[in-house]
C-alpha cells in the first residue's frame, strides 16, 4: 500500500471526484421515460414573425460577421470588442508575464507522471484525462486605469485534477502543523 493511501486513506481522496457509478434503472420510471420521449418526438414547430426575435437574429448575424474578438470582462457581465491583433498581443503579454514558453514536448511527460500518480493513489478510473484546451483571458474592467492600460486575468481550462488531491493532502499537513 502506498504511503499516501495509508496515511490519508483512499476514501478521503476518492470523495473529491464524482462517481461514475450510475444507480439502477427503476421499472416505475420506464413507462414515464417512454411517454416523455414520445411527447418530445411529437413536438411540431411553426414559424413566428416576432419583431423582437428578428432584431435579435439580425444582431447575432452582425456579431458573427465581425472580425473582432468579443472579450468578456472579469467580474462584470460586460463584453468588449477587440481587434484580433490586440487580443493576441494582450494574451501574449499576460501569458509571458507569469509563464515562460516551453518549446520542448513536456506535455507528454506531465501526462505520463499524472497517470502514474493517479494509478499509485488508485484513482486512475475516477480522474479525467488532461484536456488540451486553449488559454484565454478576461479583461479587468473594474481597475482604475482600465481603458488606457487594460489588465487581464489568464484562465487555463486545461488544469489537471491531481491538483485537487494535492490540495487535500496539503490541507491535512498544514492542519497538523497548526495543531
């Protein structure tokens, strides 16, 4: 047994992840589900000439035809149109501010190490694989110097789930140190 599993117990770490086990199907709900699918299958749509919907459609078409990037604000529901070159510059400047570009193929190495740690903790089937999503930014429009010097928050949706396990272990260790 691994030292981490023995010390922290696999149950505590396993509770972090959603269960992939589904409950058994109920016989009482089978008829209801069949009727619901039939109801959905029998829905018929008709064309509606609503001026508000037509205006929304026209606006959506204008947005799709733009070459600009629509940039979300960080803590508000505002959105800003930014040229593609400005967006790429902001993204590059904010990424290189905190990170450095890695030209080697470390991603495969990181994936392999993550898989090995997950197997060692007996979490291989519960953890999702590392996704390769692109980083994006949100603009901090609540800052005082916003229009002149926009600051951005870098969002990385490709973080791996081993960080959740690390957090549980670190919280336990810091809790013991505080006692």
